[in-house]
C-alpha cells in the first residue's frame, strides 16, 4: 500500500508539471540582417513518386513570414531540410544570415548529449545562470537537465529545440510542424512568439488554428507550381 501511495504521489507531481504552461519567450534574430533574406527561384517537390524541380518566385524579406502548403507526400519536410542545410535547388540565402531549424523528428539535435550540454553549446556567452533561467521557462530543470536528449519525451525534445532557438538568435527561422508532440497548453505561447518574430520565417504546419494566430505574409502552395523548363 505504501508503494502504491508513493507512486500516486509521483504521478500527481507529473500531472502538475504537465498542467504548467511554458513562460512567454522571444526568439530575437541576430543583428545586421539584410532586407532580402532568402530568394527561391525553384523548389524540388515529389510528383508521381519522383523529385521534380518546380519554378517559383519568392523573395522573403526581414520580418516576413512564409507558409508552405501542399498535400502529404509532396516533399515539404525534405524541402525544409534542404533549405535549412543550404542545399536546395534555386535557394539563395543572403550572406551572414544564420538559420534556425526546428525539425519535427528532432534529428538535428544530438541525442547523446545532455540537455545541459545542448543548451550551453547554443549560447554565445557561456553563462550557466542565464542558460538555466531560459531553460526553466521551458520547464527544463532538475534531473531533466542531466538527462540525455535521446531519453526525453517527444514533448520535452520540442521544448529543448525551442529553448535552443532562443539562444541561437537565427535571422531565418525554418519550422517543420512545430506543434507536433507539444502539450496543448504551450501552443498559444509558441504561436505568440512566432507571430512577433522579426526575422524571416518559413513555416509548415497542418494545424489551422495554430497558423491563424501567426502573421503570415505569403503562402507557397507546392501543388500549384509548374515544372522548370529544361
């Protein structure tokens, strides 16, 4: 009976933690961002199970937010990965612009590192007190800080990814389904942050209620693009 009571108390603590929402936060872009951040003259999509280059004409300026839409299987995640890595066909990112990438499977995080190491590595000035203050706003404290990223829940990995972005100060923010795995209590806070983001942003999200809370300046529909001429 004692063991059952202790387990019940532990579960109460977990529930109380889940009931908490993360603190409001900002992702401040680095300085000296040029007016035109990224140009896209073509993108690669999947048509008839094959990658194909499609013509587009996108110029994303500082402070502008672009939503990319298209049916499942058209290659949105692959496109964002190539944009974040600077390998996309037809992509031109302005010199000196730092890219921050939120990947929905978190595979761009090092799962072998602890949360503490991951966040400290992301800071320009390695000040532990400042890092812990930011991390606490994302409910990352105590034993979680000592845990390896790979041992976290998917929701906690998402919070680590957002904490990391606040420290990296990207001038171009690329987000692939940033609400996946995230506790619903955190979503309005994240939406407010992205709405106020002053760098250039590219967003893919399948959650209309979330997108409606964010300023979107342009939409690129991958299903409506025409093939590039050879």
